[in-house]
C-alpha cells in the first residue's frame, strides 16, 4: 500500500494526460460527425438514385466492419500501399488518423438515426406547411427539425456514451489515450512496471465522465418533452 501511495502522483499525472487526449478525440469526433452525418442522411434520402445508392453503400460498409479495422486501414494504407504517409509521424499524425476514422464511423451511425428521425415525421405536416405557403426549407427548419431532434436524442445519447468507450480503440495505432497510459505501467513506464492497479483508475475516469454525460443528456431530453 505504501508503494502504491508513492507511485500515485506519477500514475495520476500520466492518466490525466491520457484522458485529455481521450477528451480531444471525443469532442473532435462529435464536432465532425454531427454535420457529416446529416449530409450523409440527406444523401441516403436523395431522389437522385446514384447519390442515394452511393451513400447507402458507404453506410453499409462502415457499419458492417469493425472500427478497429477502419483505424488500421486509414492509418497504414496511405503509407504502406500508396507510398504516401499523409499522416506524418508522431502523436499528431496518429491523432489526425484516429479523428478521421472516428468521424467517418460515427457520422454513418448518426446518419441512420437522422434518417429515421426525419422519415418518422408524418408527411401530413409537410403538406400542411405547403398549404400555408411555407417553403420546403422553412418546413424543415421550423417544423421537421425540432421534432426530429426530440426523436433522435435517446439513440444519439446511446451513441455518445458508446463513443466515450470506443476512444480506447485508438490505442491500436499507438495513440496515447488514457488506457494506453494505464497499460504502460504494466509493461514499464516512468520507473513503474508490473502494476495493474492503474487500469482500475482508468475505469473510474470513464465512469465519472459517462455519469456526467448521462445527466446532461437526460436533462436535454426532459427539456424537449414539450413535443409529447
């Protein structure tokens, strides 16, 4: 116990650095995936058949393959196959590759949630809006969008919680997120080796962060209850 207390400052400092990397990847993914998912959803619902088919094929491929495989392909394919390591080296390059992988993956999942939310709005509301002289753009932003948000908050919340845990997959390309930091003390890091207890502390970080997100998303859902 005394040894653990001596090691604690070193471990916590390392875990904090790893958790900041996890947070960066989490927020960058959301910032990129939310709008891209909506674009893909519109593509899937497009009346232009080639665009609709193309969008649905991309969604099918991304949703049908593991995120870990996508990370490996996006990070290594340009350098090993094309001879053009576009991500560069170091932690920055790995973070960029991980961000692109996560944004593409989650935008496809979000797109299906968006599509379900939009198509779930009764078509009679659009017809009523047209009768009242509203344009399709006005109908979407003033009628459809608000109701869609209410419908998609629960499934989107689940995906956001899943994203927090999925960020740990970035360690497959050696991105030094929080689990990488915790696992390093088993192999040997900063004079500490053979220590498994730091991994339990990584779980605490995830539990606290997911707990806060659950509370915030729950409050958002309650604020949208006026659409009942």
